[in-house]
C-alpha cells in the first residue's frame, strides 16, 4: 500500500505542462483493436489505467512497442475476443474495449467492469445499444457474451442519459456496421471529440462529435496512422485548484481553456484572477476566496470529476457553499475525511448535496482515498493544511494522474510517496 505524505501550508506557484488525457487515452487505445494496421499514439499518460489497458491488449494478442513517449500497437494477429475478468474489474473504462472487439469480430466476451466505487454506473445503456446494432446478449456466470449472427447493422440509438462510456462504445462498435448509425442524446465531452478525430484520421466516418447527435457511416477498413491525444483537462483543473487553495499562482501550458470554461468561471467567481491564451491558463489566487454553489451536469456543465477537487478548495472560502452532485450518487466520501481534518460540512442525502461552511484552517491528519478524484481532493487539502497529512490508498490517485507528486514538488509542495509495510 502506498501513501502520500504532505507537509502543508506551502504555496503552489510556477509553470507546468499538462499531461495527456486519461479519459481520452483509454478509448483511443481501444481503436487499435478495430484497426489491423499498426497505429502509433503520442501523449498517452504513463498511469496505472493506461498500463492495465495495454496489458489487456497484449493478452488479447496485440503487439505493443513503447519508445520515448510513443506507443505503437498492432492488432493484426489478435486472436482472443475475451477481456480477462480480473483486469476488467480493476477499472470501469475497460468496458469500451468490448465495443471495439464486437465491432471488429462481431463477438465479444467480457464481465461487468470495476473501478472507483462512486455510484452504480450500470452498463445497461451499452448492452441495449449492442442489441440495437444486431448483437445477441447472453449472460453466463460472471461473463457477458455478445455475438452478431451476421453483420452488425446501423441503427438509431437514443440514450436515456448522455453517458460518455456508452457513447464511446457505440461509436467503436459502429465503425464497420452496415449502413448508418445515429446516436441521439449523445455525450458531448471533448474526449469523445478526440476519439472521433482519431478514428476519422484512420479512415472512419464519424460526424457530429461534440453535439447531442452523432452519425457513424460504416466503412470496410481502416488504415495505418498516428495520433496525438488531447491534454488532460481534469489534471489541469486539479492543478489550478491546488494554486487556489494555497493562495498561489500557476501557469498551465499545453492545455485547452475551452475545455474548462465552466470551471474557470467558478474559480473567477471565487475571486481568482484568470488569464487565458489559446493553449495556456494562468491563475492567481486572491487573499480570500469567496463561497460559490456548484452543480455537476454533463459537458459543457461543471464536470463531476472536478467536484471533489473544488470541494476541497471551498473549505477555505469565505461563506457557505453548496455542492450538488447529479451524476454519481456516491461521490461525497472524501467529505468525511475533510471533516476529519477540520472542515465544517453538512450532508443532505435526499438532495445528494453537501453544504460547506468555509474559512476553516485544516489540520493534517491520516486520511484515506476511497476513489481517484476524492483522493486527489485530499492531497489538495493536505497542501493547505497545517502540519503533516498522510493520504493512504494512493494507488487510486496514481490510476489517473501522471507524476502528480513530481509536478507538485516542482511547484513548491513538500510531498512524497511512501510504501506502507
């Protein structure tokens, strides 16, 4: 077991480059399954989630070469159509591999995915979409078997909720479909736009990504290509909040401000001075942060992945803040540890919201990550807190942030990772 050990009350200041996007990398890696020709990806973050995903591809029969920041994948000799259950249980996003396998081989076998316990996150929308495309679904034991008797057929698929994972899975499964597939009420996240750009560069025909209606015209083959994935907007938002909570100043380069407009608006409302260019964001924190209300909604609304992060910052803000979580019902576990550190937080289970009374100087304590973003929120709290904070179960955080402790050190934090025996 690993823990972050943080000596608090140090400003986060300086310049840093954002890493490649975790949420974009995983479905884009899945595109290599669809393409028998070699594909090369750049800017893939070196994190546990990408390492697990690449391990799955190797077990499926793909050849992978990693060299100086680029990853080349060849699925030409891929044989297995079954995603290993033990690895699928490690992270939820492995479910998008099912759409890619089904799309190429007309059959796929997988189990229910695991990952952070932040809510139910069922895959009903994924399975219903596979059925709409012509696959038969059978559950046996711990596995789900999807198989199309003939070709997958294009269909009109309306999502009950704009699920990012379901939208990605439908796109991947539809690339070789006969005819045209329409996704109605599709998710609009930038990561979906990046997936579509990557596929289109390979020769796919995906239109409308970034809108609520996506159209996929089936093609017969994809060709060799290379692609550089987008930078991580959640990492950028986390680092901005690290500067805000420590009364610091930060410039994040190699990022797209348009992907964070709703977050930047809230940070500005809190009193932060924000300056943007085409590929950078600079934040200067005020002496006193102001309370704000946050409500998470699908993109382009306030992202659920940054809800815990902003929650940590609001423990310092002057006044009362309310955060309402509309995406995942179990995403306030981190708040219990913030209370342990001295935060004044009240829970409203009926509304799935919390009330934060700010201006509390937090004290370093031993706390524990229950999930990826909640763990990152506790790291930020430790940066601000007086004394030493130990954040246990750092493995959750390492799943989604590339070299977080090194970046924070560069920016002035006193932080290290220790192995707990």
